[in-house]
């Protein structure tokens, strides 16, 4: 089934804020320039769009858009003619010059309708602008001016949603000041920011601030339980570590999923090291050589993370790290082998190996040395 994330009810948590926004819309108290500020995983972008959809909905429900009227259907695909977007962009292999938001509108719609929580970094990766920073420049400001002169086509209002106004440069900001301060009738600017301190002051002072708080724990748990197959304990810890940020929760979960193979190798390596089974350790090192340098480095960082987490567990502070149940089972037995007597030496051995691999050292020698070192270090607990 197709989910329209831009309905209020599809946005994780934020009940109090949704209630306030809906009331403000009903009372026609929405300012012509609203600034939604919250972390990237707070749902700030989805909330701004949900507000626009609700204002346009032809069959408003008490607490949400209907989701079925002509306007809602167009919002679902983000193709409503009165809904406009501006967001940071840069040149890519495909768009070699004069990149504007319009150059990437189909990518924007695709990413946003897939899931309206994504980071600035994810957006740049999706566009393929690589390591460059995106910005909202003069050309975008001119496009915004042009789009906003016309009266709304279909709805009562027209909307310009500016994602990350902190990436707007001074030229663009100057061009837009007057428009944002005194927009034509029935024109609303919704600015969606993650860092209010970086917004040009003259723009900032012309907006009305809405703080989007972290997602409450209960809603976060419900979201995670609906999305992943987690035990109650995993859900609990993940929820707390996410600190109310949906993206952070997803990131932690995905990293752990991707690392389950690493966990198996790590367990074997530690068991063989403890039992001083040198032949098996060398076989294991041999296996790892086949992984290639990038994977080897990732594996070594994973080992560091495991060592750190097990050390923390040993200090009885288990609640500050997230681990899957599988990791936890293992750690219950393993953590007593990582103590203040060996944690630093193990950590630096891993660091050194990663650094040698990075500098094109002989992988077989580096990894064999490392596993042999472990046979000593693990017994120093
Ligand atoms: Zn509707």
C-alpha cells in the first residue's frame, strides 16, 4: 500500500505540536513565513508539508487531511501546482552548471515521497554532488520570486517550502528579503531548518519560529516496532540512544545489521585467541585477506567498537550502548575479558593494524600479527 507520509498521522510522534499547528490553521493564525526548526530526524520537513496539505485539503478532517481529495492526491506525489520547493544543490555530472532546485525536482520528489526523513548528507549523496556542499543561490532566489508572483492555481494558498535556509547565500537572501517580509496575498513561506544559528539574520528576523522537539519515547518505540523485528530490549535501548531523532535510530539499527557478519568473525577471533589456537587464527587472518583493504579496515573499526562496548559493559554501564540481543549474549560472557588492564593495548593494536592496512602494508602479515597479539592481550584481563 502506498503511504502518504505527508499526513499528520504518518509522522512519528509530535502530537502536541500537530495539535497546535492544526488549531492555528483552523483559526487562520498561520504566519506568512514560518520557520520549522528541529533535528534532521525530528520530522520537521514532513510537518511543514503536512501543514500545507492540510491547508489545501478540500475535505479537512478534524485532525488531519482527508488523503483522498484531488488536492491530497497531488500532495501525495508532491506535484500540486501551488506547492513549490527550494533546497540546497550543487553541480553534478548530469547538471554541469547553473544548478537550481528545479534541476533536481524529480530526485527531490522521489526521495521525499519514499521517506520524508533524510539528512543533508543523504540528499547530496542521492544527487551525486559528492563532497561538495549544496547551497541555495541567486538563481534559486530568482526562481522563487518568479513562482511567487502568480496567484494560486488551484488552492487558496500557494506554498514555498525552503529546506535548509541556512544554506542560502547572502545574494539570494537579499533578493528574497522583501518577498518574505511582505509576500503577495495567500502566499506562505515554510522554512525548514536544522540549525537556526546558521541562518542569515535578516531572513531569520522575518520568520515566526516553530521549534520541533525530539520525538517522544513511546512514539519512537512504536515506529521502530513497526519497521523492524526487534526484541523489547533492543527497542528500549535503541529508543533511548536515538534521543528522539528518527534518523539516528535508523542509522544505529542499520549499522548493527550490516555488522552481523563482522560479529561472527570477531567472536571466532576472540575464542581462538583465548584458547591460543594459532593454526585457526592464521586461517582466520588468511580469510580476512580476501576481504580487501576497505572491508578489513571496517572490520578493525568494528572490533574497536566491540572492545569499547564490552569494556563499558564490564564497568556495568550497559545501558549506554546499543547492542542487538545476539551481541548482548556474546558480551555477557566476553566482557569480563576486557578490563582496564588490557583495553588500551587492544585498542592500540587494532588502531595500528588499521593504519598499516591504510598505508598499504602486507595484509597477511598485519592481520596474522594482530591475531597472535590477541592471544597475549586477552589473557591480561
Ligand atoms: Zn484532502
